[in-house]
C-alpha cells in the first residue's frame, strides 16, 4: 500500500484530504505490538491515525496483556470483558492491502499472502482502547476481529479477518449502530473478491520488513 493509494482511498471513503506523509510509511511485514493504520469515528468526524496492534483494556494491570489480545473472535466479542466495551463504543477499521497466513505442512509453515483481486486497499474490522499508563500517559491500542474462514482461506486456516465492504464501512464506525447490525457485518468475506499466493519464508522473520517479502514466490 503506497502513500498515494492510502490518500486516494481515505479521500474517497471518508472525505479526509489532509494526510501527513510522516504518518505513514509502507510496511510489508507488520507484527503484533507494532503500529497499524486505522480509521475511527470520534462521534463528530472520521479520523485517520495509527494504533498499536494488541489491545490493552482500560482495566488492565499490565500493558503486556496486549500481546495476548491481538485478535477478537466475532462469535464471542460481545461477551468477552476485554473486548465488550470497545465493541460497543470504540470500533475501528484497520487499513491494509494484504495479510499473511501460514499453511502447516510436513516441510514446516509455508506463508501465503491474501489480497483483493483488484489489488486495492481494504479495511479489516477492529476495536480500540485507551489505556492510562503508570506515568499518566495514554496508550492507544487495537485488536483485529476474526470470523470463520471463507473458501479462499479455509485450506490454510480456519479463521480470517473480518473485512468490511466499502459500502458498509461507515455503518461499522457509526457510534450509535445497533448490535444486530454490527453482528451481521462480522461475516466471512466474499471469496470471489480475493486471491492468494505463496511468498518466501523470509516473511517468517518479524524483524524483516522489505518490499520483496510481499512478492509472489518464484517457483
């Protein structure tokens, strides 16, 4: 996802035109605890920014809990104390142009990259939280919501991120949205709009982040 791709996407979807390039630099191997590009609705307007991946609830006693709360299951998010309030009041969209999943084989875990058929930016459903650290500063974090796999994902994993169609994104971010409406949005994404391909196992190293990691594997 280039900076220009991001600018075009958020301008078309949210009428946000003033984007600082310093906010965003292309990433090719984002891992939990790192910053992800997100959209929220603060009750008055849409806002673009970054959140740390790994949700830390306001009541947490240790911010390291975020390492265990990188994903929230769509089927249980309403009832889980760690996610419930964020689901009700602090929903977000995490923007990306692809994500990785690993196939378990006798040769080890083989990485695949999942993208849209048209290679465009897409939005994953998430929840966010504000945590007050011991020194009084705020830590803003998020988790990605997952659902059961569609037919593109199923050969590799039984879960996938909830991807929200462009026409439904504003409904997801609406602070007053009804629970039933939100639950209906947390469904497997249309597999006809997606594709996948193998990538090199170099992406298994979370310390590597370079454009070639997203390239199709050369047989």
